[in-house]
C-alpha cells in the first residue's frame, strides 16, 4: 500500500507537472532516491526545494530564504502536490543544500569543493578538464541555486 502511494505521487509529479515544465527533473530524481531509503515516509520525509513563484506577493509556509520570486523551502513530500496546485507557484527544483540554509541565520553559507584544484600545469591539461568539468558544473549549479534565494556563497577548497 505504502509503495503504491509513493508510486502514485511519482507518477502524478511526472505526468501532471514535469511534462508541463512545472517540476524540474531534480525533484523526480530526489524522490526516486529518497524513497529507497529505510524509514522513508511521504508525511515525514523532507525535501529541500527552490520554488519560483509568479509574484513577490505569494507567501509559502516554511520559507527559509527568499529573493524576489524565488523561495527556498523545506517541506514533506506529502505537500508537493498542494504546492504545485498553488496558482502562484511556477516551478519547483530540488535543492540538496537546504541543510546549509537551515544551519545559518547570517544569509551566508560555505561550500567545499570536492577537489583540491589544479596543481602546477594541470590548468592546461585536457585530462584535468575532462575529469573535473562535471564537478565544477555541479558546484556552479549549487551556487546559482543558493544565490537565487539571496544566499551569499563562500567557496572553500577541499581540505
């Protein structure tokens, strides 16, 4: 029964909202991954989202940060359809960095790179670029997501 409800939510998100461009694939991927975890429950398992709304007048319960029409929120999976049915909600995107937002009240977070950076002549190495390019793109996406809700990001090298 529980798996059926989870599957129904996944299919609803995919067919009713993803295909219309209202849900980013990252939300589907996060739900797919999270529902495999022990103890997953739609009512109690939480997901971090960046929500784009059509107006600065739209207010959402549980907002952690906001800049213009972008709101960071931490909510249970059971609230996803309700959020999507809100006429002011334009788009949902998953944000794994919500934990960072919850841990700060300064409006600034630190992100660590997964790599130490190039050493010596590695900057010029095609092998370096092909190996780390994907990681650099992912860090860039994370920074842009956080900045979209008004959070300043300080990038720290791995230790």
